[in-house]
């Protein structure tokens, strides 16, 4: 995984990431590939694929990632806010062969920005790129859209295990940056309690100045 | 001339100078008759005991405070004692009484005091039983509690302290046990342990004065306390999250066991109203089927229906716990049983698309008591780190989703036409038309998978019949033993009688004088005969 730096900083970041998107775009397949390295496998050992965790070490910082799968059916759409409350990141998945699923992503983005503002790191993921021939969503359109809403765009294939590691690693780094910026902001007066109640726990025994550098993420 | 009279004098026996412990060294009156070594040992032990007793005393004081607090609340319900300032409060109590009465029937552990009247009625109905239960509980308590923790029976059965003595006693046993566990746990931490204990006690006392606060403020207080405590612990344990969490779990357990009755479903909120609304709503949705919700669970497989039943039991059990984390654990266990059911049915790990509908189905089947109150309580008073990112938090969030879905559920969410939905809701039609015919088939041996509830009933009936038969056998055995004992006694008596008749006891009254039975008599020379001399 990520470079295991020799840094002395003993911080542990805990992040909550929600998976959003229409049913059948490959959300569950993506996490199972990422956490278990399995695809459509009948011999998967985990009892469930709805809540999975991954421990990472990024530039010497420990990261505990909790990935929350959400029910994608339309009738559960209204429950979204309960799921994504307090999340640090959201992975919005669409199926590159399904134009409709991309429209759904746009709806999610609007909702998330409205409810959570810029606190949340957004990833838009076009999955199933192994089906390139059947593509129905243009790469350019998708990438432009992502940029316009301050999200990052990725392409992936759970089937071929393409683009998944990168996507999660990138997201983690961005969430770390956001968390550090948050700490710096809170450092000027505001109490830290709001911070950890939002779900980010920063266990910090380094002086504040050490992390203000913010360059740790460019290392891996 | 006995030795005792001699000792009463100035003579000092050698043994009195020795150590009372019998170690062989000389003792000293200043050390209570012990030698210096034994004295040190004894002193240490006594000191240790003293420390323990101090803690116990602290606990006892705490309990007394609580008891005083509870009885002062109880007094409010008596009109003559109601101060004018509390008049408004009483009126609002009056208003909610109707709802509360219903709650009392369902809740084993609700708050004390103000609503005494309706509860007394309940008590009268089950009076004899209650009393029996009380006696049993007292016996049990005697067995398991330390002597210093026993209150005198008269003190306990004091009238009007709480609506239902046996229930409050049960919970006070639990409180005692939790306090003891907490103290035991903190002892291992030594000095910081004491500091933690002090902080917690101070906080609980502080909270007792804040009972007029709204639920959100109460939550804020507890959350601030958690935050401060975990910040301090973090410094103390030098950032070891696991150790901090372990202590925080105990802190939560201790604090919330004590605060529970005042902060669970408080009167300042409409939690109770919501509980009843949800309960009615779920009851009205009894007709919703597995197919309508697209639940990927096949209850015809016995192992699956077994997991479904367990999941239902777990989510119902949540209400009986007092610590937020214990409530969460019930939800997690329920979820694991759901995952098992899905895994067995589908042979693949459950995704959120499988899990949420199944959880909704379980909640509809279970209709868990005080669901809204429990969710609110966990949200307000659980240690936040568990709720935010942890696995428990995920399942809890799904439960919240399930409840929200059930509240908003309409024809569309079940893929029904509006007309059908209306008809089912009003009870004019039932989607399970074929079911009445199926029911009789689900007989004892039939295992009718059509209705898991019914199968469960039959299984329970089987169990009960089995138990009855065993009880009968035990009684028979007891009766056999009794008659054996009686006949044994009779036979012994008979035998004794026979022997007595065979060898009658003849007590011969001694024929002669005092020394008649002296065997040596024969050897004595014959008594001197008087010799008469004539002359
Ligand atoms: N060809 C292809 N199929 C995929 C890929 N990812 C998922 N699928 C398939 O898409 C279907 C839905 O996937 P799933 O993970 O259940 O989607 P979810 O409903 O969003 O969780 C399944 O049949 C998967 O096998 C992919 O990268 N390529
Ligand atoms: Mg899925």
C-alpha cells in the first residue's frame, strides 16, 4: 500500500466514506475488489459487504477507512442524508454504459453540496470501463462536470481491478488535507470538540506547527 | 486450689507475652499484642480494607443521595406537599398521564415518581405475585450483595418511594453491580482511577441538579463530559486510542446506568408520543410481505428462519438495556443474524441493497418497544466515536433509515397501486389471501414455513409440554421419595418395637442397700457376730 514513512507523528485518522449511486452500477463490486480483491466470487469469506474497513499508512500517517455501502434503489433515495451525515468523503459511482446513472450522480452531487458544503471530498467514478465499446457517457463531459463541482473524476473497472487503488488512495490524501485544514482553522480559538464530534479523530502528540506544513501527502 | 485463682493474681503467664499471632516472637501492647512483623502485616491488610470500605462508603452515599432524590420527586405527586412552584409541572404530568400509563405496561424500567396513581392499580392486580417476586429478589440480593450494601427491609419497602418496588429494586441491583464493576476496573488504574471515579461522581451529582434541562442540553452536558474525559485520558495514556476507548466504555457504562432513569425518554421531549405513533404505524403495516420489500431471505430454510427469529429477538432486547453501548450491541447482533440469513439464502455477502430491506422487514415483524426513545437515547448519550465511524454506528444508522422508511412508506415504496395500498391499510383486503387456509396445516409437526410466528408458537408449545411432563416426573419422584421416607420410618419403628418385645427391658430395682452390688463383698470377712459372755 502507501509508503510507510519513517515519520514520528503518531496520528490516526478515522474517515467515513459513503458509496452512492444507482443500483447495479458496481458500488458493492468496487469495495469488495478494494478490500478483498475479489470480483463476482462465490468464495468470498466476509459475511457482508455493506460495511468494510481498510487500514492504510500514508506518508507515515495511519488511516482507518470505513466504507459505508448504501442501498441504491430509488425508494431509498430519501434516506441519503441519514447515511452521509458526518462523512468525510463520498464516492459517487455511475456505469459508463448507462447515461441515466450519470444523471443520478449529478443529483447526488447537488444534494451533497447543499447539505454538507465543501467539507466533504467528492469522487465521481465511471465504472465498468472494461465495457468501453458500450460507453454511453463521454469522458470529456464527465471530467468537465466533475471539475465544475469541485470533485475528482476517476475511471474504474471492478472486473479488471483497474483504477480502484488509485481512487481510494487519492481520496484518503484529500480527506487528510481537509482534516488538517480543519484543525488549523479550529486551532484559532474554536474548540476542538466540534471536530471529533464530526467523526474525525485526530490523535496528535505533535506540536501544531509540524503538521501545518501540509506537504505530507505529496510523498507517496 | 485451682490454677485459675492463681492467675487472677499478679502472676503473668509466659504465653501472654508472646505475639498473638503465635509466631513465637514477643508481642507488644502498643501493637495490640502482636510482634512488629505481624503488626505491619495486619496494618497493611487493615489499610487495604479501609480503602475498600471508603470506596464502598462513597458508593453508599451516592445511593442514598439518589434515594433521597427519588423520594423528593415522589413527594411531588402528593397534592398536599406540592409546592406552588411545581404546580405547572404537575399539570403537564397530568396531561401526559394517559400515555404514560400505557407505557408503564410495556416498560420494565421507566422513571420513578410523579405518575404513582396509575401504577398502583397495576400493582394491585398482580399483588400476590409481586410480593412473591420481592421475597425472591431479596433472597437473591442477600446472596450476592455485600453486607454493607444491604438496606434494611423496612427502608426498602418504604411506601411511595417508587411506583413498583420490585422493579426499582431490580434496577438498583444492577446499578450496584455496575458500580462495583466500575470500582474494580478503576482499581487497576490506581491513582488516575480514583480521579476518574471522583470526576464521574461529581458529574452525576451535577446532573441531578440539572433535571429541568431539555434533552438536547442534557445530551450536550454528557457529550462534553465524554469529550473532556477522553481528552484527559488521551494525554494520560499518551495517545493510545485503545486504552482510552476501554476506559471510556466503562465511564459510559457507569454514568449512563445511573442517569438512565432521568434521561431516557424525558418528559421535556415528545419521544413518548413518537414511540406510540411508530408502534401504531408498524401495527397498521402488518400486511407488508417479504416480496413487497424485496427481502432476499427465504424463510422456508429452517436455518434462515432461525436467524430471522434471533434478529427479531435481538432488536426487541435493545429496550431492556440501560447503557447506550449495550443497546448498540443488540442492534449489531440483530444485524449479524440478518447477514447470516442473507448469506444462507443467497450464498454471497450481503450488500446494503440486501441488508436495509431485510432490516426494515425485521423491524416491522418485531415492532420493538419504545423504538424512537431508544434511538434518541443512543444518539444523545452514546460515546460519539462509536456512533460516527465504527461498525456499530453503521448498523445503527441503518436502523434509523429503517424507521424513517417505515414512517414515510407509501404505495410507491412497495410497488403497489395507490388503491391496493389504501385497501390494505384500511384492512378491507389482505394481500395474503391464501394464508387462512395454510394456517391449520402449520401444525405441530408440519413446520409450516408460511408463518414463522406460528411455527414459533408451536415450537414453544412443544417446549412447554415437554417441561410440563418433566415437572410431572419431578413431582412424581418427590412423592415417591416422600412415601419411601414414610415407610422407612414405619419399618424402623416396627423393628424397634419387635426388638423391644423380644427383649423386654426389665429394670430390676436394686434389692439391697448401698453396697449390695459390690463384688468384693464376698471376700470380706463375715460381719462380726456379737459374742455374748455369760458370767
Ligand atoms: N463488466 C463489468 N461488470 C461489473 C463491474 N462492476 C460490477 N459489475 C457488475 O454489475 C452488476 C452490479 O454490481 P454491484 O456491485 O452489485 O452494483 P451495486 O448495485 O451498485 O452495488 C454485477 O452483476 C457486477 O458483476 C465492472 O467493472 N465491469
Ligand atoms: Mg450494492
